[in-house]
C-alpha cells in the first residue's frame, strides 16, 4: 500500500497530472485497504469464536455509544487542528503564513470565489463522510449477528472503500484546481519540495 501511495505522490508532483493514472493507483489503494480491513474483521471474529477473546466489533450492543464517541473525537480533533493552525500562524510557520499571504494577494472577487469553492468542497466531503458512516454502521450491524454473513460483509466493506476512494480522488483534483487557478498550494503538488523529495 505504501509503494502505491508513493507512486501517487510522484504522479501528483508532475507539472502535468495524468488523471487516468492517478485514478488507477487511487483505486488500487482503495482495494488494498478494503482487503486489509476485511482480513482484520475476519481475524477478530475468528479470535472471538475460537478463544472467546473480544477484539472490538460490538457484541454487546454498544454501536450507538461507539458512534457518538467517534463523533465527539472528530469534533475534538477538528478543534485541536484549528488551534494548531493558529499556533503555526502565530509562531511564523512558513507554509501556513505563505498560504495566508498568497490568499491575501488575491483580489476580493477571487477570495469570494475561492471561499465558495472551499465551502462547496466541505459540504460534499461532509455528505461523503455521512455516507461512509452509514455504511460503517451497516457493517457493524452485520458483525453483531450470531451468524455473520461474510458475503454481505465483503460487499458493504467494498462499498465503504469505493466511497473513500471517490472522495480521496475528488479532493486531490480539487487541490490541484486551487493550485492552478489561484497559485495556492493545498498540499498535493508541493513544487517547492519536488527536488528534495525525488532527486
């Protein structure tokens, strides 16, 4: 999986991105993640059945609590990320401050347009995250059954991977568009680091 991710990084630092190759590698990463997740689920289930060792997919009906805990952690993580960004700005972090400087160099119309694009991207990501959570909940429900239907588990697991792969590819494209249109590096085509990373 790591070698595929490195291939993806190399493609994304090219001056002209081959989106067909990006999609192929992104799909391959998604497939590998789905296989790994399914093997882990099977392994945990086997440990439970053979040795009575509970490894974490909710035989006790704690699905709701687990989801709420997860959502709480996500909110906490977002707050920490915002605080870290503020600290970076205040401490003179070059990457963060240069990005803000680039945004300040945009015209008012460009800033408005950029903010709309970012807001729209966030809304799409939020919907995809919800889709993923619903599928994860469906997967958890399948895993708390006395008799696990592995065919359905495999199907839902693949659907989760497909949603994540599509979201990842859309985010990569979005960042690339922002870089090309506004000259603001959003993280996937760090041209300043290109020589250091691949020479």
